[in-house]
C-alpha cells in the first residue's frame, strides 16, 4: 500500500445505521422511540441491537422502571437482562478464572442471578423470543449451570429459530474446554450448525471460530501449524464457500464479525489472497473478533494482519 491505512472502525454504528438511533433513544430514556426502533425486526437484527443497547452503563434504573410499568413487555425484560449480564461481565473481566478475585466473582454472580430472574420471566411469557433465549444461554455459561442446561436452552430457542447465529456462537463457547467442554463437542456443534443452515448463511463461520479457539490455545507457531494442516485448511475453505464466498451471502447484522473471523484465520494460515479479500470487503470497518486472543490491542493486531494480507495478497 502507498500509505498506511487508518485504524479499523470497530464501532458497530459505523456498519449498522440503526445503532446510533438506538443508543440515542436509550440515553434519552425515550422508551417509545426505543421500542419503535427495535420492534418488528427479524430475530437476528433484534438480538444484535439489544446486545449493543445493553452496553450502556447507566441504563439499569430506566430499564427497571420500564419493566415495572409493564412486566409483560418482552423487549424491556430482555434489554434489562442483557444489560445486567454485560454489567456483570465488565466486573468479572475477560481474564481466565485464576486471575479474577473472589470479590469480582461475587459481584459478577450477583448481576447474573438478577438477570436470570428477569429472563426466566420473559421466556416463560414469550417462549419464542430469540433474544431472551440467547441471553439465557450466555448467562448459563457465567452461572456455570453446565453443558446440558445450556443445550436445553438452545434447543428451546431452536424450536422457533433453528439457525440463530448469536445463540449458536454463545453455545459454541460453552462447548469449548475453557468452559468445561471438549474440542470434539465444540467442533461437532459447529459443523452441525454449518451443515443445517442454508447456503450463503453466515453460520459456517462457527467452524472457523472453533478451529481458531483450538489453535490459539497454544503459541502462535503451533496455531499456524494447526490451521495449515490439510484437514483443518480444507474445512475452513469449505466454510468460506458456504458463507462469505457464496453468492447468497448478505451483509446483515453481524457480517463484519463473520468476515473478521475469516480474515484472521486466513492470515494465520498464510493464505494472504483469501485474507485480503475479506479485508477489502470490510473496507474501513472491522471487528475485535478473536484478535485480542493474540494481542491485548486488538486494533493494532487487526492493522498488522490487514497490512500483511494486502502486501502479500496482491492488493495495491
């Protein structure tokens, strides 16, 4: 490249125009506006935007009032539950358990138990609510309720939404060894989701994510060797053909994350042409995805990988 590229824009508002109005409505405590923005969306968009809105750190009093005013409101309950879960995870941090203090764990579990109470009520009243079940799958992991309970929650959701990627991605984490799962179960579930989804759907990214999880469990050299092994490489390319390379692939909510996962995998595989294709498709956008697994500064690593892909992948 003739000049260094700008750092990637990780803000979801840059990729999805609905994000800024949702944030503004929540900041203004404007429930009618927030409801108008989030109601009537498909399950994927609604789950995604609820997750973004839940990041607002001062929203709990407002959301509690909305729930108190109308306990049957699925959107209000799901937003409050998602907010409490994210608040709890901020306290816990993303570090492995041995680096989290007892006090952090106590506060973390307190937030998650409160979220569980709210979300149980939502799913009892609205058993087809994909966003609420997705949050309950994530909460199952934090509360350490086990593999069987996590799968039970997912199966309840899948009765109504069989290809709901946010829920599948959350359950995949539960099936990894770091959450008391096994690689066999993680890979099996990822393949199950990829094969069941329609061609062009993004779900095949889970196959790549599972391989990255296993690869990055060791050092960088081991990760590259693992990903470049014939069977793994073949699976990753097959996943790309089912999703990001398929003519029916669409830039719907979450697409930047999907392409970021593929881009990262291809760079680690030293397949710079395919990696560059994903970076080009993202333009100035990006997602932290799993870049933080290698370097605490996800933006810095994303830029390094992108520059390497462009230089060695023939992008002028």
